[in-house]
């Protein structure tokens, strides 16, 4: 399964389960770690945890490759690693604090 198909599975899952502020960043020109970073917000740590679990479940059903999940215990920031697509599900406070969209959108910010 190519990275665009994985991205689409993830975005559909997050949208279906009411994630907010969905952003898909194409980071192929910026890093070899992944092709896409997907950012989503859950209204609470409970919702962020549930969203990450739904993404993982839907990705597995679709046959997406999977490396791991980090942050499920606290769930303020949960990372789902689907090899070429990395999913960040955050509570609003973490999303505002880390501002990953800004970091990955501006290559100079990472230098």
C-alpha cells in the first residue's frame, strides 16, 4: 500500500470519528522518516486516545503497515507510526504548545 493510500485511510478514519483541525503535511522533501505527517485534535485526552485507537484499527483493517504507538497512557499527544505516514493526535493544549504544522511547513525552522 503506498503512502497516499495510507494517508487517505487515516484521514477518513479521523474524520469519521470526529477529530478536529485535520492537517496532512507532505514532508517528502523535508525528511526521509515519512512521506506524510497527519495532525489531528481530540477535545480531551480520552478522545485523543480513542482517535488513535480508531486510526490503528482502521489502518490494520485496510492492510496498512504498522510500527507502533506512543503516548497512549497519558494521551495528551499520541503518535501512531504507519511507516510512511506518522499520525499525531493531540489535545488542544499540546497542539498549541508544539505547533508541529509550523515546524514542518517551514524548513528553515528545523535548521
